[in-house]
């Protein structure tokens, strides 16, 4: 007789396949005193290769565009400060962020852009729906913290509008 949790390797393989098929990163099953958690790490997403609506061309953006718009990745200590920044634009959902309305088009905003309250800053695609993320206030875009095609989590800093 074995001590510990009994598990079915085929069930775990099935859970892993569900993760792969649905692009989820984690599944956890809990039953009485047993718990099985299957998680995976996703590789960085290639720019502009995420799901766009059927019929739209999937042209790549100009090579210099994402690098010119995005600021360097914040250090761990800086991201803590960003979460409290009054001009923070955080992701309201889990999805994939896009800086332009469609592939090959100019971005909604660039570093230094003046924006008005309610102006569309970017899109977050979730469940095949493109959701407009709007400026919470008028100001200037001082930081763009993501690139087109970046998977984002709920509450993740996307931009700073000061």
C-alpha cells in the first residue's frame, strides 16, 4: 500500500492537453483531501501572430514600431511603484493586448501622445472579443509597458498617462 495521493497519469495527461488546447496556464482540481494542479509556462508570444478576426489581413507592423513605442521593461521594484501610480492604466481582464486597431495600422497612441479622457489607448482581446481600453483621464502617455501581442493578466500595468 502506498502513502500519498493516488493519481491517474492519463487524467493528468488529459488535463495537460486541456491546458494546451485552451491556452490556459493552470488547472487545479480539489476533491476532499486531494488536490492536483497542472501548470505550464507559455513562451513569449510572437508579435502580431495572435488571433485576429477572420478576414482581416495579418500583415506584420513596421519592424521599428513596437520598440519605438514601448519603454524598457520595468525592474521588479519599479513595478510595485507603477501599481500605485495615479496615471496607471491597468488591464481590466486577462487577454492579449494590441496597440493598433488591426495589423499594419498605426497604433492608437505612442509615447508622448496627448490623450483625452475616454480615448481608446489599446485593445485587449479576450475570448475572441476585442475590448477597447480607454484613457481614465486626460494627459500624456509617458510609459507604454507592453508590446502588441503581449498576453496580459487582470490588473497588469499597461500604460501610464500623466
